[in-house]
């Protein structure tokens, strides 16, 4: 991630990581008093920018721009579930922006945009963070992650992996047979760190423990484990620690922002306050404002996670008792195991090729039977149903039965937090 080839290619693509890195370093040299003053000014600057250049956000705010920050509207995920062209600030062209989509892990998928300076700052922050962790140039990453299986998307990710000096361990099949192949690869390569989905790394850790594998003998170059996407519980941490006996670091991120914070202790997370401003609503829902994205109005955006904000004696901002996105594992008739996030890749083509999908969750009723509860703007037609079945066959295995229940709304637990995938079988 820190290697010069990556920086060069990003620069050619319009992402000036050197300039962004200097800006991040300057922000991190500010005193706490200076940082808080900058952050307050920057959040207002971003809100006023979008009020001026983004008609959709201006309509949401109303006729008069408020004096108090708390009087600005809270942006919900469904505010962004419309054609992306309607949401991009008018002083930016879509063709000049970084475009991506959320995974839908909270059940509300949508597309978003970032101007290249904002995206560069996110990358620069991550590079600085990894350097602080002792991960230097050219060090090899073992990435436990999903990957699109369509040719174009697959080769694009493989190219990105090559540029960023990482080898991907696809997590769609987490059976013992696949884990055995992972071990062979760890023997051949000098990996510095493992990065990936918490759930997948925990399952691999269980295999390592079960097989009595001394991982230092397998891959003595390995220094750290970095988990992301799903909350790493104390129980998860103990399992990973037992398997690898290495430092375990946990990130808090989201597709919309890239990086939000990192774990300092078992239930304390430090906010990446160079990138985002975080606040609580009255129910401890986290509201996040992107401090650099001028292309898309992430202002007081309710991301769907819960946690209590506080400042320490030095003034740094932290989140306590973060309740983020968690997913059950998929267990299939063949014995194959896959993470619940596999359904991001299964549903991705429907999200990208149609505009019907508003909200969804998946429930595993039996090992070979899944129900998709879908809130959609119109009925799911046979073409999309066949495409969905084809993706299930491709990413999981043939012989899986699926059913789509179109519903008016998705029921939620008392916390208001939902997961993308629920397993209801007795595992």
C-alpha cells in the first residue's frame, strides 16, 4: 500500500497522494485546540458548500441556512437512494469523480461519489496509519476479502492487488480444504500482515487451532493481524490471538468514507478526525460528516452504527461501545462455509444494473434455502430473479433454493440496527 508504484499509478489516475500526505501530516501536527477549531470551521465550510452547489441537499435543508449545527437535517440512507446524477454537487462532473457503492451490509445500498482530492486524503491517511503501525514499503499483505467473479471486475481487483502488493484469499469458500490451500500459500510467501473480514479471519484461526498449526513455523515474517468490516468481539480476539500470537488491530470504516477510526482498547475507538467529524444523535446513533468530500453531501449522515462519543483529557475524540455491522456465517449442504458478506457480491449486479432495489436482508432458513426480504420500487421481474439465482449458484454452490418476499418494510431490533444476513438454522 505504501509502495512507490502504487503512488505513481494513483498519481497518473489523478490522485495526488504526495500532496495529500503533506496535508494529513500538517493536520496531525496541529495542537488539540487548533484541530478542534479547524474541524469546526471545516464542517461548516462543507455544509455551506453543499447548500450552495447541491440542489438536493439545499432542498433537504430548506429555505434558510441554519445558525446552529444541530439544526442542519440528519441525512438518512434513503436520502441517497436515487440516481447518483441527482446527488452530485453541480460544480463537479461525474466522469471526473471516484464512484462506488455501499455494500448494503446495513440493508440500504446506494451509489456515492468522492472528488479525487477527498479520496486521495483518505488513502494518504491510511498510508500514514500503516506506517505508524510499522508496515513499510513493499511489505506483503494477505487479504481475506471478497472479489467479483465477473471477468472485468475480477481482473480489475487482481490488478489492484498487484499494484498494492497484496495477495487475495477469497472468502466465498471457507471450508477446511480451502484453508489447507491457504496454508500452502503462507508457506511460500513472506507476508507481513493479514488484513480482512473479522468473521473470515476468525474461521481461519479456528482451523489453525484445530489442526495444531504453529503459524510462526509456517510464516515467520508475519507481524500483525488487521481486522475490518465486522466488529471484532473479545471472543473473536481471543481466538485470533490463540492461533497467531500476534498483535491484533481493528479498523472502523465504511464504503462511504473509507476510514472512520481504529480501535485503541477492547471497547474504545479513536476517530480519524483529520477526515471526518462524528457526533451522536439523541439515541447514540453515529452521525458522520465528511470533512473533504465536496462532490457528495455526506453531512450529518446517520451511518447505521451506534456508539457513545467522548473526548479524553487531551481532547482527542473517541467512540465507546461501538455497535457496528456483524454477519453470521453461511453453512451450505456441501459443508462449505462462507461469510455473510458474500451476499454483497451476490446482490451487487442487481444493484448496479437496476434501480429497483431499496432495502433488503437475507435469511438462511435451511442449509439449501434462503429467503430474500426486499423493499423495492417495483416488483422483481423474472430476469432479475434468474440473475440472482445464477449469482447464488456461482458464489455459493448449485442446488440452493431461493425465494424473494417483497415487503413494505424491514423489521428491526430495538437498537434499530439490522444486519445484511441472518442465519436461522441450527449450526
